[in-house]
C-alpha cells in the first residue's frame, strides 16, 4: 500500500520556458504552495551529466536568503509529514545542498509534534575514520558519491537500528533515483522499516517517475514538496561537450580537522555557535556564510542575529560548478578548506552589499583560502 498527500493547488497550472546558456528548460507546474518565482531561479551547470540548475531562493546555498524565510520553508515541509509516523523516525539530509534543510525539517517536525524519538543524520562526501553505514550514488551529480556514517553514540545507533520511519530530505527531486539508491542501501540495516517519506522543496518527477519510486520502495511511501511539476531539457552543444571541473579530491580522512559532530555522526540537537561579540548589530546587514557541509550552525547563528535586530542573510560555499548567467550574477573560486585539493565556489555574494560578513568554519581557520577572506572582508567564526 502507498499513499500520497492530497493538497489542492494554491496556484493555477503554469507552463514556462527558460533559455539558458546550457540549453532550453521547459517547466509545467501542477501544484505549488508558493509561486515558482518565490521558490527558485535557474542557471547553467558546468556539468555534461545535467546542464541546468534549479537555484533555490529558500535554501540558503547559491543565493543569500533571510533565515526567517529558510525557517518558513523548513516548517512548511515539516507540516506535510504525517505527525503519527511510526517511531523512531530517522531523518537523512543529502549533502551538500540539503544538510541545513534536512536538519531544519527535522527540528521543525520535532517542535510541531512534540516528539522526542527523532534522529538526524546527513550524508557526507568527506572520508572519516569512522564505521560506514552505507555508500551510495547520486547518479546525475558532479560529485556522485555519498557516505552515511554510523552514529557515534550507542543510544543513537539504537534509534537508527530500530527506526520504523525514514524521512529523506533533499532540495529537489527530478528522477527519484537518488532516493531509491539510498533506501535500498539502508533497508538491510533498517529491518523494522514501515514508512518512507521524501521531502523536497521542488518535485519535478513526472507521474510515471513518482509511480516508479513508490513501486521501488519496500514499504509504504509518501512524497511531500512545496511545488510539484515536470520538466524537459534540451541541451545545447556546449553542455554536451563540456567536462565539469574536478569535484572529488584526495579522499583523505578529515577527522583531525573536525572538532565537533554537527550531523555526520548523528544528532538529536545540533551544537550551536556562540554569538560573536559584534557590538551593536541592530540595523546592520550581515551575511552569515557556511562552508561546504557546515551550514546548519551558521543558519542558527543568523537566526540569533536576526533576533538581535540585524538584517541577516544566510548562504554557503559549494563544490558545485555553475556558469554565470540566469540566477548567478557573480562567482568566487577558491581552494576548499578541508585539505581536499578541489576548487570551491561562492555565488551571488559581494562585500559591498553588507555591513559585515561572517565566514563560519568547522575546520581550522588557517585552512580557509585567504583569497576568499580578502574578497569578502570576512570575519571568521570558528565552529
């Protein structure tokens, strides 16, 4: 038996064509809790596997977003997840894009339901000297390999092993293959699994792909999203021929660089960053930047600054190579801060747009590329 939410559309059906350097993207929106333009823009990837990118306006990755807007998205998705899921409930956020989204949806679900039987893990593309739970592929990605680690604490491992519901969180779904790969890899561990829920901001799976996903699930499956529709993409010649920059580095363990566990090893409550001594912040425009997979604590910091009266924004660096144009107005390239030997990027961030920029890192500050710090005039916040 499978189930799907019945949510009447709040906007009429919409069709749109977007001309990108990488090709022509055609969209049909069938249901939306928020207008398409409020949820995402569009850009071209430097990736022959997939030439287009849905650039979320509520995620806080490629575009600076107010933390209040991000939190509203977390809460809206959490409200669509059945409150009576059999527990324990395991939430998994997919790196790197949905680390903060997954954590936020889990926190909102726990707050809305009052439940204390939820566990959050996020996948990682970094190698740790820790027991690996599973490895699986995100087939269309520029960096396809994902690792999910065993929780570090015995009680968290018990929650995982006895989980009866699995909630998979990503920013968007286009084929559902990643969710299928992840669920199949986890099924031997989650022997008591009864329900699977996928939660995304935008679900672009055609009806036959949603049906194929449900059929592939070993248990009852439900999909929730803020927007549902379909897409077709006609790649231009450059998108077919172009090789993406390397997005996989040395694969050396990074344990020695990480002082704390923020979700890779399982958490029920995320450690928070101390509010820096910034003096009077009321009325200031402050950009809080996460780095790579270290994104939820910076989001919580931005929320704290917002409560202090600042006009705060969130976003994060990424290993995703994207072309200028469309929703991407500017880009910085720099070395990653995990000693991984790959190029990282920051999009749509300009020093002159803010009174101050806080660059948050879970690695030693001396691993941050000075070019990034100088370009932003950033103040470092150590996790």
